[in-house]
C-alpha cells in the first residue's frame, strides 16, 4: 500500500525510464504513460487513480477464477513454506508436480497421459517441436520434420513460437525464423469474400492443409499445429466442417495434430478443452494460462500415448527441460485451481449456464450499426466491427477503429481487446449474470462512442 501511495506519476516515471513492455511501441507509450494497475478482486481491477474496471479479458485470457481467490493464495503460501523450489531433473519429483500431472491427465482427452511442464505457452510450444521432430527420428523418418501452422495463428513469441505462428509483423522482426515451418490460410469465413457457404468454406480451407502436405511431400511433414479456436487472431471459430476434415487429412498422411490449448483449455469453451468442444483428437496439447488461473507462470504439454511411448521406450534421455519445469509453487496453485473447478463444477456452469447467457446477451448487440457479426462459445467471443453491414464493408483502417474502441472501453471501465477491427472478450469463468449484464451494457456504450468517432 505504501508503494501505491507514491502515486501514478511516480510509477510512470520509473516505468518510462526502465521498463521495457512486451508488444509495445515504447516511444509512444512513454509519451502517454502506462496505466498503473494496483488491485484485483473477482472480475474487477482497480488502477492507481482509483478507477474500477471490469476485466473482460481475464488479464490476458488467463485469470479464469478471477482475482483475489483466497484458496489459490493459500495454496501458494503453504507450498512456499513447505518447499519453495526444487527441480525435477535429477531423479527427483515433489507432491505438487506428481499430483498435477495426474490431474491434467484426468481432464484431458483420452489417450494423453504424459505431462511435460514448463512456464509459458511459448516454452510449451518449443517443447512440442523438439518432441515431434525427435519422435519422427526415432520412428526412422528423420526427414519428416516440417511443421505446418496457419497464417494469423499465435503460438508464442520465442523464436520457435513466433515461427509456428503466422503473424506477419512478428516474422518481419528478428528473423530468419525457424526452418521447415509452413503456413496455410486461417478458416475465417466472415473475413473472406469467397462466396461459399460456411460449411463449404471450412472444407476448402482444411484442404489447403492437404495441398500443402502434398506440395512438401507427406514423408516430410511431421505435424500440423493450430488453436482449436484462434484466440489472438481475433477469436476465429472455424466452420463446423473444418476440424473433421483436418482430422481426416492428418490421419491419411500420418501427420501429428498439435492442438494449442493455451487459450481454449480449462473450461473457456464450456468443456475442459477446446479439443473436446471441436471434436479434435490431438497427439500433443500445449496448455498454459487457465491451468494456473494466471496466478503463477505455468504451462504444460500433454503428450499422447503414441508419441510418448516412442520417446520413452526408444529415446533414452530427452535432452530438454527448464529450471522451472513443474515448479512446486506454480504446480500447487494449478492443482488447487483444477480442484476448485471440479468442486464448483465451473466447466459445467460455463457450458450450461453462464456461457449461454453471455452469448445470448452479447447477441443483443447485433442491432448496433457497427456490429457485423458476433462469434462465440462458452466465455469467449469476437465481434466484427464493420463500416456497413449489407453489403458487408470492412473499415479501411480497421486497426484504428479497433484501437479507438479499445480506448473507449478502457476509459469507461471495461477491458476489451482489439484485433484489427474485431473486438474480443474472454471474461473470468466466475463472472455472474449481473456482471455479464454490466459488461454488455458497457460494450454497447463504447460501441456508441466509437460510432460517433467514425460517423
Ligand atoms: N499459444 C497460444 C494459443 C497463445 O494464445 C499464447 C499466448 O497468448 C501462447 C501460445 C504463448 O503463451 P505465452 O505468452 O505464455 O508464452
């Protein structure tokens, strides 16, 4: 508290001088000054000026159980007292890592029974690449080392994460990217003027994977990586035909499926994993964020039996690991988080109650002149802002419209993220109906303010 009392200007001055923010134009930020966040409780945040803000983004898609959860705080405190750190490298384990691995295997789709821990989604995806490439070497197919991802997909910002992802601006910096990674188009029907039905479009986009596999040679392609629902790309929910066709293609050419569950995992879509919701049978599943409800850094890769058996039975030592793999305090918090979710039936609540309510209330915004389309399931949603609904016309400078809307939200007590002109929401899973009502009313107000800017 004494620190907070030093005031906004003091913190901003330190920040300006020394703090280098991720994904930020530092020069621009230094002119404006960063907003200083000081407190969180439930679905709300407070800044150093005393403003109360409804967090429609769960921090960064992660604070599933909301802020200030005493049980998570207690789990961390107790574990710090018992054993603040020990590694899991040299024939050692500890109760939280062992129990968490069992717990994750319990809630993941069938056949994913081995859990490798790391601290971030990016690290989990680095792990995945090393695993799949090593797997194919052990299977006697060392040339099967290409990985296919998707344009506009996001898999993190380490060199490997950025390479797997298909974010153009990221590829333009710090290259060359990782070799033997290719990208196909994303299945964003509304954003494309294909003239196809949604179902046909899903098939066409999935078959781009087949075309890419044939172009590279099936004996060269190790895996396909994708988010079940693209998050950072703007909450793109693929047509219903897309994933079954992807699944068929991967099976046909023996290409492993990596379902990046960093955002979709742990109840966000109304089932434990996006793979459950979209009917995907992944070979490997990186996860993070909701795993520890964002209280401490933690990620994991759930590895399917086929890959795990080969790596374990034929692979000898796997020369890979992080100091904080299975960090006991992070693991204790994640274990507590999953137990709370099971005890309070939070995933069922997202599927049957609060998720449908959230989606239904959001759709009351469909009459707003800026709203082109609302996509969502469970507690994740994306709203396309358009200049004209029919014929559909996107804004020429969609980024500017999205950012203006995001700023209106921030200045009016709501956090909503902009991806181009798609406005994105992923509130904490513990949000109440009254809080959903407040959120939707704030969204409408901020859309009104944005419409005034562009009108
Ligand atoms: N994968 C997906 C789908 C993500 O959304 C993210 C981050 O948003 C990552 C990976 C990277 O996670 P991290 O930022 O923890 O490295």
